[in-house]
């Protein structure tokens, strides 16, 4: 689904607000417990689109200095609300759309934006590239800030480019976005390759050698399974939920969830409303393909309004539904393989999870459902830190065993 559509649906489904309600005096024991836990344990979020919002913002137009995260009220993310939410580490998505040309240029621009954003707030954010940086940042009272590439088109079919992105600090890459790449099928495009091509498998192997986490959100089920066949390191879903609960192509089938145990990877449950609400997924399904072509928020809003005239207003997603997805992933994949990847993208999340200050409310809901502190620690960040650390160990071994790959897509897949 188009990121613009997600933003518009999130805004409509949460009544258009990206500002969380203030804390209420006399919070219940579960919420007090959740806040105390998140002061003691690292909370790692796998996906936040603020760098793209800076690029597209009508005021800043990509100028980090004009998009002030010290001020409240602009979209769902600012420094104060990150603090209120207990966030210890954030993967900032450096997403690019699925363009035919100019992908590498836009990717470099987005990395530059994210790095300048992180550098602009040294009192709160610190650039991070290793799993151990999360605890170091916590000790310093700061938020570890990682880069996650979203869309393998940015490689322009070059493993040299992959290594260059790693050197710039990128620590995961989502293999596809809304459209297929030349070497992998997307979850929301017509299958072209039957999953991964030979070059796609080589991309996974080289990511393992580098220590870059392979992110299989946005890919087809065939790619999910083939990556799990190939990868020697734990993989992640940086922002996906459970398909058994919400039948959306961006979610993870149970057969794949079960395979995460052997791989050691983590499914980072997303808050994206159409991915957690079956009613909203059904409401949006008839015009998903149309929305893939939308290029502006205004165009997306118009399409949503047109749909609403036919089907009525979109249903609302809720915090309780997100908690259901967390519990399903924990039950099927195992509690050692679930995490949080909200994907805040500019217009709010489900009711109760409107912005980055609201993570304690999700943990409070799980406490009320009987979750124990040790399992909440795993969900919050322990699982991701463990998988990331293991991926770094695999990379250290592979770098001793084989050199950087010089394979080309032409040699492995034929002329493109």
C-alpha cells in the first residue's frame, strides 16, 4: 500500500490528530508499571518515517533546520514525545518511492537528511551503527539513532552500492517496497520472479557478510521463505503484523511466523491502521491499486474521500487490535521473536496509539492481559538487540571466509 494512503487512512481512522492526549491524573497500576518498565529496559522501534516528512513538509522542504523536533505538534514525532514514550533506540527509515530512474540519488539525499536530523539534536539523539550502541546511548541519556533503508531499488542492482550504503551507516534494508525490484517480488505487485532471483539471493548473502539486517517487510511470501532459506543471520520484519488476524498482503503468514524460531529473527509489529484492523483493510481493499499511483497527500485524500462517499467513513483501528497482533506473533513465532515497528508516518496511528508518546499504553494493555516483565523486556527491545548482535557475529565470521561479492545481475540473471 502506498505510504501516502497509509498516512491519510491513519489520519482519518484516528480522527485526524497526531497529538496524544495528556496523561490523566490517577493512572492505573498497569500504566504506572509500564512507564516504570520502560525506564529500566530499552525500547527499540523499528520504523519511523520522519526523514521523508522533512523532505515533503510544505514549510521545511527538506531543510532540517526548519523542521524543529524540539517543538510539539508537527506530526507524531518530536523529542519530548520520544522521551515520554520511553524510546531508547529508533530506526529512522530512509524510504524512497519505487522510481524507474534516480533511485540512488534520492536514497543518498534521504540518508543525508536523516544524518543531519540526528546531528541537529546532540542533546537527545546519537548516531548508532552497532547493537551495543543502544546501551551506550541509554547510559548517556540519549536515543540511539539507526538508519534503515526502505526499498532495494536504491541499489540500482549494484552490490558495490550496497556496501557504500553500509559504510554510510545503513543497518537494515527492506528488499522491496510497493513494487517489484529487478531481483525480488513485492507483496503488493504482480509476481514477476517467483520470489528472489539468483542476484536477489546474492544480495541477501552480501548483506549477511556486511552485518546489514535483511528486512522482509513489503516482500511477497515467496521472498520471505526464500530469504529464510538463504540467510545465515537473523532477519527482521521492520514493520509488519499478523496476516491471520488481518488479511493484508503486507502482513506475515503463520507459516512464515513459525519459521522465525529457527532463523532467530524478529517480527516488529506495526501500528499501521489497515494492517491491524480487518475492517479497515476490507474498506480500503477495492482502491489499493489505484492508490499506488498517488504522488501527493492531497491526491490520496481525494481518493479516500471518494471511497468514503461510496462505502462510508473508514473504520477506526485501535490499540487493542495492535495488542492482539503482538500476542498472535508471540504465540505463533514465539515470544523471543516479536518486537515493535510502529511506522509513524505523519498522520497518527490507531486510537490509543496516536504518536510516539503512547508506547507505555500498549505495554499497559499487555500487562493487563497477563504479560510478565521478562517477556515485555523481549518485546520492547531485547529480541531485536539479540538478533542484531547475532547478525554482527555472523558478519564477523563471513568476512573471514569470503571476500566482498563482485557478482552482477547480468551475470547471475541475464541481461536486464
